[in-house]
C-alpha cells in the first residue's frame, strides 16, 4: 500500500503522534484484544453508556468477529496494534463497520473482511481510513451524506463497487489501490464530489471511475488501467477535471474508452495527461459528439470530441 505524498517521512511517526495526542489531550488509549475475549462493540457501548464519547483511542489486536457500530462519537480512533482484523459475521447482510452521526472517526491499519458494505460512513459523519485492507464485501467503502478520506488503502475483490461516494458526499482519496472489484472501481453520484490523487484503479469488472447525476471528479496523477469498460465515464450533467501534480493522469488499456462523456457533461484536460491505447476508440469519446470538453486533443490519444471556439 502506497503512502500519500503529504505523509512521506512521517508514516512511522503517526502512531506516536496519535498516542501523544490522546494521552495529553484526551484519555489514555484503551486496549482491546479480540483473541482474548475483547470486543470493539462492547467497548464502544460501555463508553457511550457512560457518556464518554469524545477523544477516544482504542488499540485493537487480534481477529474481531463482529459487526462494529460507531454511534455517536466525536474524535474516535480505532487503530490496529499492530495487526487486527474485523470480520463480518452477518453473512453479508450488515456492514462490517457502520459509522453514522459521528464526527472525525479514523480507522488505521485494519483488514476488514466481508459485509454489505465492508465500511459505511453516513448520516453527516466524517470518516478517515488509512493503511487498511478492505475486501470480500459487496461494496468496499460507501460514503452517504458524509465527508471522508481514504489514504494508502487496498480496496479489492468486492462483488460490486470498490468505493461509492453518494448523496452529496465529499471525499478525498490518495495513494490507494482499487482493484478486482466486480463492478466500478469507484462510483460518484447524486451530487457528490471526489478529489482523487495518485490512486491506482485497475482490473475492475466495469468502469474504473463512474461520475453520474450531477457529480464532480477532480483527478490528479491517477493510474487507470485494465478495467473491463471505460476508464472514466462522466454522464448526466457531471463534470471532471484531469490535472497534474506530479506525472499526470495515465488512462490506458481499458476495455472501453479511456474517458467517455455523456449528455450535458463536461471534462477538462489540464497540464499533461496520457489517455491512449484503450480498446474502445476513440480514447476520449463524446456521446453525443458535441458534449463539452476542453483540451481533449492534447491527451496523446484519439478523440471524436469537437470543441467550439470561444473568445476570452
């Protein structure tokens, strides 16, 4: 799992920083060993019952066979110490981790197996996933009416989508690998916004990223390859921008178009991007041909998009 650039040089100090913060500002960390009868749910329920729902760090060890419910907490950190697994026990009928009506909940270092979805963050929550492996669920991670960040995670082999950003959510991703999911790698819909940097989105069963129903994608230095359908599909009054912070976006070798634009949608290609060598041609496709783009002729591949001239 890759580390986002803003964390390089500080990854190994992160747990120390967290421990210092929680021990000096909040209560001392609580330890839960699921291999010795401990339970995340029981610990959270006890804290909530006592009204102790702010500034909590829980260090987790072992395999926790439970569907974790987080509500209502403020500044909660669940951290694998050093290795921990959360295993769905609902046979895929409940989320493995459900977070709602909670602010600033962070999960660090877990393997999360199964669930429907594996992790859900909803109802005006704010959630961060870092250095975690999320797999074997329906959807890997869903954000609904919430804010989220996903950094340096592997989201793979889920039967439907890797990450879903829906219902007006705002999510930032960085340095993740999203692969082998049965449907879209990432889906952004119902007026949501995704800012994605340095993610690798590959070998998913349909589109790499689908942006639909008035949603927004801001893409920086993504690698999108080997997906069964389009690399990126933007449709139904949605917008996408493709920009460069380091090497630019690379969208190649997908089964459909590299970037496909549908009715009333807009894409802008800034700086340097490589959208070429996709099996569906042209590499940047306007459906219809007069969908709105700027810079589609600069991506190094083919396009059928016709850009009208405009005065500045």
